[in-house]
C-alpha cells in the first residue's frame, strides 16, 4: 500500500511530514512526498494566511484526481483552526497540530480527532534523513502573540525539545548530510533548563563537522554574548533570517512586535560587526490595517537603509480570532498589491548589490541538472556552478554574475 504525505507551509511542517514518512516506511508502507498516485494521502496543512488554508483544501481535490478512491487524512494548522472546513470533502480523519504521529494508528478510523495542545514538547517525531541538508526540529509553539498571527492559538505556547534528544538525532544523521538546519515555530526562544539555550545547542552540534544553519529568528536573540559564541564556531553558516514585518514603529506597536526599528537596526549592525558578509534576510507584511501611506514610506526608507540580502514579502491576511482582526478593518487589495510591488523592486536591487559584495564562497551541491551543480553558500546565495559534480559535494567557488534566481559561479582551481 502506498502513502503520499503532502506538505504545505513551513519547515516545521516539512520536518513533521518527514518523520511520518520515516515511521510509515518502518511499518512496511511504500511512501512518497510528491503529488502522485497513491492509496492514502496524508495532507499536512497550513493556516498562516487565508490563502494557505485555501491551498490546503485544494490539495485534497488535486490528490483525488490521481486516485478518486483513495483515503484522505488531514492534519496540521488549518485543521486545528477549523476542522469543519474539511467535512464536505470526504476526508477520513481530521486531526490538528498535536499528536501527529498517532495518525499512523488511525488509518482505519474516521472522524475528527483534535487532541489537546501540549504544554511540554512532544518528542515523538524522529526523522532519519539522508539528504544533503537535514532539518531538525528543536522547538514548537510561540509566546509572542503578534496581533496579526493565529499560529500561537494553533500550536500552543512555546516549548523546547531537550538538548540530549536533538544531539542524539543529529549524531545519527548519515555522512551524506552536510548541513543541519535548526527549525521551530520560534527558534529564538529555544531554552535549556529554562534559560536561553540556542548558543549552547549550536556549540553541542559544532563538533559533528556539518554546516549549521538557523531558520527564522527574532531580533531579541541578537546580543554580544550570542554573536561571540557564533563567531567561535567552526561550522556556523552566517545567514540570519530576522523577521522585521514593518519598518515603521507605529505599525510595529500595533502588530505587538517587541522591538523598535532602532533596536532592529542595531542588531543588524552587530551582526555585520562579527560577520561582514552575512546574509541578512527578512519577512515584511505590507498593508497592515493601520498602515498609512506615510507608514509605508517609512518602511521603504528603513529597508533602503538596512540593505537586506533578500526580502520575503506578504500582503496582510486578516485572520479570524487574532487581535488585529477584532480591532481593525482591512485595506484594499489594490493598495496591498501596489505596496508589495514597490517593496519587491527595492528588494531585487539590494539582492543584486549583495551578490556584488561577495567574491567567493563554499557551495553545498544539492542538485545536479543540465551541466550545473546547484546549491547555496554559507551566507545563503543560490549558486549555479558549471561542471561535473555529485550531490553532496562542497565546492569552493568564485561568484561571477546574476543568473536565474541566484548567481553563476566558477569552481576555484
């Protein structure tokens, strides 16, 4: 019997889906993570925006085109948020964000099985990965309660995985894995014995000899002590995805973000003091309900001043149950689209400027296609390197010129 596990949304979802695939294989199922013909479809959903929920529902119809008689099981944030939205789609079982591993024992059941959100980290998902880059989940939940975000209500409060469990998983990764990416809903809040623990964790993993990369983090994590720890590591990749969301203090306050633009800018300066060529990427929401034209101009000016290496831009999505949905109205789609376009153009300019600052790097080859090895430098520049490579090679390159979504690079002799 073949099971397809299909994933929408974040890297945490991807990790959890990979864990299910690993367990399904152990139990004798044929598995895939691609949308193709299967006997059973497990859909790991996302609810970060209305569009994400819509795509989660549409995935069911897309799967049924491959096998109309297949069983369908739904889990994740969209089903935690509103399980009833899947009632008219002939779904066998709907669970939420908790107890995902239990789904494997429910393949003969039907109905809603929404488990209570845990207060401690559920260490029941364990993924054995053999790809060049391995995601390891270190934390779940969030305590920030940003006014626009529904995720804390769907994932629960922040809780950290034990240091020993993480190190154990990382130690069992195959030699083919050359890079570890630490993921969570709020990686910045990772704790060891109730205290800030991300630096301790990175130190514990550094001796494995694999590149270490962090996923999205919050501004409050960046201080001298943390940066000194990072710069002492042999295998840390200097790529910082710092979530900004707005470059206007008025909007940040309404968003219930915990910093000012001045504090954020100081964090960026501190990073560049220790890692002058660090990749600094960010998320920005355009069209928050209270964002005026003047507020948006402040964001543009801030982004221009900081010079991020890449922007991830999202139009504001009104989410029922959040503070911003209760307190404010919404801006028109036209306004959001115009602001998004202007910010995208600025982001493209800074991305090219960042490329030009980099003269060389080390690329982990993750894919080989049509005479090119494709992968990322430590500071997260997508490179296309012409030549004969194997997946998993780490190649010293000179960066050359913009190409596709990254740069054309030459192998250094």
